[in-house]
C-alpha cells in the first residue's frame, strides 16, 4: 500500500523526512507556497531523485473555475491547469482536478455551467494525455454550489480517459461513501470529518468507518494520499491506517 502526504500548510523543509516517517510520496498542491515555480520544481526534482519520493499533483483551484461562464476566467483557469500539467510531466503520473462551481451568474443557467465544466475536463484530459499524465476529477464536499458532489455527477464528467480521485472525507459530507466505493477509482484522498463540513481531521477523530472504507478498497492498487494540515497529523493518520489494515 503506497501512502503519500499532502498539506497546503506543511513546512517544505520537513518534506525530506517523509520517507523516514513511512510515506512513499508527496502530493503537491500547485498554488500558494507550492506553486509550480522554479523553486518548487527544483524541490520536486531533489526529493524525487535524492529521497526516491514519488510525486502526484493537485491542480490549482483557488479563484479558478472550470465551469465559469466568464470567458476570460474560464480561459485563465484552463491556462493555469495546463501549465501545471506541463510543468510536472517529468515527475508525476497522476494529476487531480477539482470540478467547477455554479457562480451567481450560472445559477440562472446551471446546464451551461455543467457544459463548460465538461468541456474543460475534456480539454484537460487531452492535454494530460499528451504528456503521459493521468488526469483525474475529484468528488467535492457537499456544498450546494459545487459540481461533482455525488457519484452520478462524477460519472457524467468522466469523458475520454479522465480518471477519478475518490476523496473519502468529501464523500462523507454527502453521505455517499458506499456509493462512491462502487465506482472505478484511480486515486484516493483520505481525511476524516463528522459528516457536516470539510474538517480534514486525523483519521479516527471523525465519524468515518475506516475499516469499512478500506475493506471497500481492498482491490484498489493505487496511491492513498493523507490530506492533513500538519506533518504530525499526517504521521498520526498513517499509524492509524497501518493499524487498521495490519
């Protein structure tokens, strides 16, 4: 079982310790402190080849919307995500993309937003395929304006060779874990919550039945990414996961 760590808040100097702590890789969040500039690419290269850490990448998403009806915002969103795919193609094989959301303008014509969303995913999938990267779409937390909260929505988005990142914590807020477990899965995000909001708690501190989840994923051969706020929380979650799967 391959387990990666991911956090928007991690001290990047701590990443050298990931291998010794039991992680096989790092999922880069390609914005903010981890934006894919020369410094981050150099860090990825260093960790990949000096510490044998594997890499996956979460596409930028803050202030972006692949379902936007604003042509300039939509185009800029695609530009940034395509640039991120190109930047990490030599290091990462899996690339995670958030679905879009229904803006106030799109609330009057949600079908148009969904078409924009799916057209963007189609373009991004083709771009990823050109670079031999697996693009995946992630199910979202249960907030009404967000697309991709439920299995049927994700199934409708899976155009071409687009894969699926199963976010267990997000699925818990939509009471949809069991339904998502019946879908083909290419990548997995793990974090806990109490079923209401996206808390990103240490595994075992929320109400998710992790033994049941892991039994449901027993045939899954891909990567598990622990998405926590700090490396210490990641280690606690790693130990919990190892304990229940021993």
